[in-house]
C-alpha cells in the first residue's frame, strides 16, 4: 500500500511540474501588440531596432515583447535610436494611459 501511495505522489508531482510553465504563461496575461497604423517615423525606427537586434520583421502586428527583446542588442549599435524607441514604448507599460488617438475634422 505504501508503494502505491508513493507512486501516486510521484505521478502528481510530475503532473504539477509539467503544468508549471503553462500556468506561468497564463499568469503573464495577453501579449500586447503595437497598433497597425503607427506614424511612418516611429514605424521605421521600430523596424530598425528589430533589424539591429537580429529580429526580422515578418508579420504585423508586431508584439511589443519582440521589440523589447531586440532593444538590448540594438542599443549596442545605436543608442539614440534605442532611446527614442524606449520612450515611445514607455506608454505601453503604464497602469492607465492613452496609447494611441486619432481624429478627423471635416468642414463644408
């Protein structure tokens, strides 16, 4: 009976260990993406950071995490570009913020 209980405990421990990475991934929340309609200037800068960071831009929208991953390597080559992109991305890491707004005016 003791051996049987021990094997159940081992099986449960292995199951929990196998589930731990997926539980951590869920706890992190959804992945944030940059908006599709960025200004051409910041879009070009983000593309440069991704290229300098060895992260080719293949799809849109671009995950913010991917840009953050490329930043350290890009900062080694172009500190000014890096600072500009970090400043732009700071708005996405605040608790409450307006990250993007646009408007249109029409007069007749």
